[in-house]
C-alpha cells in the first residue's frame, strides 16, 4: 500500500503532499522535512530506494525519482515492488507532461487541482487504480470537456441574466423619465442592445 506521495522541490518546498494514512498536520510537516533531508543528500548516481527511514510509518520504504527541480517521492509498504513504484512514478510524470505540455514546477503550483485529479485517476486510497496512460489521459480529457461545458453554460446563464438586467433598467428609466431620456438609458447600459419604440 502507498502511504504517502510527496513532491518537493530542490529547496525543500513541498509542491504536493498526499497522505493515505491518518497523520496529523505537524507530523506531516515533520515527515516532509525528514524525507527531503534524506533524499536530497543522496547523489543522483545512487539507487532510488531508502528502506525504513520514517519512524511515523512502521516498515516503510521511500522510492523516489529526481526530475529537474522536483523530487517525486512515494512512501510505501515493504511489500510493494520497487520497480513497480518507479514505473508508477514514471506514468504519473508522463501523464502530467501530456496534460500540461512540458510540465514544470509552476504547473504544480498553479494547477494543483488538475494535478490532484490526475493523481486520483492513478491512485485512490493508497491503492493503484490505473497504469495505462491512454485510459488516464482519456479520463482527464473527459473531465476537461465537462469543465469547459459547465463554464460555458454558466457564461451563457450569466449573459442572459445581464441582458435581462439591462432591459429592466432601460424600461425603468423609460417609465420614470419619459421619452426624452431614451438615449441616456441606452447609453447608460452601454450595450449593443436593440430597443424598439
């Protein structure tokens, strides 16, 4: 079982943390610091596995990959396959790369909701759900289409609301001030609204 996923930059700033076990916030910060200290001091030529290095988790190992300015660290049970988790990290990074077109640290910061959605398509409750990148990207694309459709419908609804508000304003000005104020009412709304008298 996967106990935690931590993405941290070269300076120790966490960019994504996802814990699948019950750990309070102070312990989470301590775990992130400890993991960064252990992973950052290792040269890239060393293997990507650390055994039993987090006291908060009983019998765990750290499996990580270092990409450019980010460390992708998975804290897993000792029963998990080291090479399987390395492959899972690779799938996660490739999925992010396809979603963001050359993913970088800023994408993780400004689009954390999408990053979490991609992660949730791959892993849920510490268990691996999907490793096929085609299925992962299809689910992400479906989600993006739903999002675009909902944003479009909200824009249409708000546009209709604004149109009705403009017409109500014009009608109110017309009734209150009379015919000579017609041009002022249309100008006050500043919209390309056709008014028929």
